[in-house]
C-alpha cells in the first residue's frame, strides 16, 4: 500500500521560505505522477506543482518563479521549495501521486502552511 507522508509545514512571514517534503513508501520512479496540491478554507483543491513521468513539470501560474518541485531518488522523497511566500499561499498542502493501470490516486494527510505577519 502506497503511503505519502508530508513534513516541513509551519508559519512564516510574507517573503519567507519553506520547504515541504513528501516521503513515499513506494519508489517515486514507479509513479505516473507526483506533486503537490493545496486547499484553502472555502476553496477547491488546486494543483500547485506536479512532475509527470518523463520529466514534464507543471506549475500553477500563481507560483511560477517562486516554487520549485524536486526529488531525491536516494531518499525517495519529493520536495516543494516555496520562496517569496504570500498570504494567499496559506493553505493545507497535500502530497499526491498516481500509480498503476488504471491509475489510482494517493494522497498524503496534508500539512498546514500559514503565511502571515
């Protein structure tokens, strides 16, 4: 059973940085896609960044130039480096992956990021 465990959330001031980590029980290279979504209260869950098998990376327009998704194969972990954080980035962030055929969605439990002064 695939498990995704997030860490690295917290509270920062506007302009600050955080790095989220997602440790996967299965090999990240076996996933069709892996990435991050977020959901603020009252809003729909939205894609933040995702890496698709083959190397294609997709970012939300709102985070381009500020957020970077990366991976560490040795640690089987996916990261989201978040720089120049804004209050509107405040949300619960979820690690997400798809695997198998037909593909199955896997979600982490979510981790809170709060950007405020």
